[in-house]
C-alpha cells in the first residue's frame, strides 16, 4: 500500500505542476490578497510555502460561473489519459474539503480518521502526517479518494479549539442555515480557514517535505 500511495502521489504531483502552468500570476495574486499574503501586486510572504494555500484555491475552486483550473487542465490535456493517470486526475477533480479528527494509527499504514462533517471514519495515507500528528488532533485538509483510501491534496491546517469555535460560530453569512457538510465544501470556507490560520500563526507548526523522500510526506 505504501508503494501504491507513493506511485499515485507522484502522479498527482505531475498533474499539479501541469495545472499550475494554466494559472495566471494575477489569479494567484487575487487569492493571495484574500489570504493576506499580498498587497496590490506584491506578495508578502514569510516563507514560499505560504503560496501553497493560494495555489490550492486557484486549482480547486472558482467563483460561480467560472471554471476551475483543474477542470480546464482535464479538458485541454493533449492526449487522452488512461490507467492511473486518469484515475488520479478524476480523484483530484472530485476532491472534497474536510475537517478530520485523527483517531489512531491504521494497522497497515497511515491513519484512521473521522470526517467531522460527514460523521464517517476513513483511511488516510499520508507519510508526513503519520509521522508527526498525534491521535486526537484535528486538522483541515483537502482529500483525494482513490483505491479505498484518501490522500491529502498537500495542504494541511492544524486546528485548535479556539480556532474551530470561531470558524463554526461565524460561517460565511450565506451559509449560516446550511448543513455543516455543505458549509465545509463551500470554496469560501477553505479560504476562511487558510486566512485565519495564517494570521494566527498556526501554520508556523506546519512544514512541507518531499513525498518522494524516505522521510517525506505532504
């Protein structure tokens, strides 16, 4: 399973690199401004990894009536994809934003998690998280579902009690009467979590490593 995970993770990395070529700098700047990472045409970054959050939104979200970058990439692929390339791209297009509680280590590899929006347990394989996150921790992430397990899209936000209470008490105005599973998958919910976590310093606790390295993981 670990070998399978690494193989699919490498495919997702290649897809992401290709998708980023379709995203304009202005689009990234727009998301960065909304996250407090840019002012005007100038990025305000303490670490280049902070751009990961703007890129996540640029790839996986779009305002109503606009197409997502990941969908434009799928439609413009020069040659038809098949096998695991197609499997992984379909999983990426169907990704969902989630609030996860880490329950325990999975007996094979990875983690047993509970999706707090769906109230369902799942199997998450992520080398970096498995080696660093504690049982009982809560995090926000975007998930790809494939082969009976999930993997993260690459952005993980640790959530403490104070941040969670603030987020759940004040969702975007138009979502206040919606079920929690609808709120979580609105594009503005992920944006709110990223902005709040970056401003509060929560992301100082997160480091991203190369998943292809022996100790790596997203």
